[in-house]
C-alpha cells in the first residue's frame, strides 16, 4: 500500500441529444479524492471534517472490506461538480473513489476500473468518459460493457445549470416503455451523423445531429422553467443544444451570448481528453 495518493475524475455529460444511453463526453471540471494512511478513519470534505456517509466513502470502505483490511485512512474530498444536475457527479464519485483505492493498494488497471465502476453505477455511457476521457461510445454487448473513443466534433460547451434538480430515478421513470418506429429511426440517423461528423473537418457541427425524440422533452417536462428555456434557445440560436445526462442542465455547443436566467449558473467548459488521473503520489 502507498502512504498517500490524490486522484481526480471529470464531470461528464451522457446522452448528447440523439445519443441516448450511448454517447458520453468528459469535461474539464473535476472532483478530487485523496487517501492517506492514518491511525483512524476520518473524512474531510472541502476543508471540513464530516461524517462521511456518501458514495465516495462507501466505495472506498467496500474496497477495503473486500481485502479484509481496516479502513484506517483519511479521505479528503474536493468537489466541484454540481450534484443532481446531469453532469455525472455520481460517476465521478465512483470512479475517483474506486480508482484512488486501486492506486492506494497498487492494483490500478484502467480497464478494470471501467468494469467495476459500471457494475456500481449501472450506465457505461457516463462512466466511460470519466475513466478514459474525451467522447466515448458505449454499449453492453453479449453481457460485456464496451467503450470506444472517437474524436469529439466540438471542444467547448456552455452548461446552463438551473436551481431545480432531477434525480436519475425520476428521469428513468418518466420514459415510455415503447416508442414509435419513426422516432427510433429519427435518433439512429442523427447519432450516426453526429459520429460521422467527428471524422470530418467541418468548422461547425450541425444542430440537427443533436435532435432527439426519445428522452429530452419527456425529462424536461419535470422542470417547466427548464423546458421553456430549452425551447426558446432551440428556436432562437443556431448552436447545437441538448440536455445534460438526465437533466436538468442544458448544454449549448460553441461560443454564444446567451445569458443564464435569474438563479441559474453558466459554466463555460472545455472537453477533457483525460479521464481519471493520479494527481500526485507520495
């Protein structure tokens, strides 16, 4: 075991409009986790000692328990990714915690980190970019989670974060069990064009490639103010626009002059080519 390790994992956006449950991209907004040898178990979050009953602590404790080792460590967390906003805070928590534990025990393997993280989180489209970085295409094929990297056809997004929250459970529950055949074709065509555009040298990616008929409007109906903002922006600007993950945050691709509504935050973020990484080792 090492005496101390500090790691980070990026925010992620899954779904990317037409790429429902398939596409995910990493952003340069990171959560940090440090593990350090200690005489007792303690948790420090954003500079304050806390009880530590969250996902990061659970994943680390479970890892120690699997090895029949007492968790005599100090866990230090620095969180920048907003929670329940569609920016992959749960995936970042799982990947950073599990990755930190693996490095601490000198057992790090990036592919295993991906597999184990998906087992915990359940959705490879969010986990994959948190582990590997960049834009990832993910699927479960023959009971195995597969993720492939492609060039991101955009490098910057503005994320508009509203005050309301949408839980993943809520966002899943509202989706229909069946969709019209024409809607499925609509999304397949556009996600194919979106991926194909990553191999082209176009300066601007088509807004149409992000259009969706499977999940976005149903999920946005959970927050009327967000739905109103999305529909207005979709009508007023030429930039691609899509829901972040299961919502409620909205992403607009490229430079724009859109101001956030009162009480919202606007986060200009670059695509991160790095996923999980070790920040320092002692």
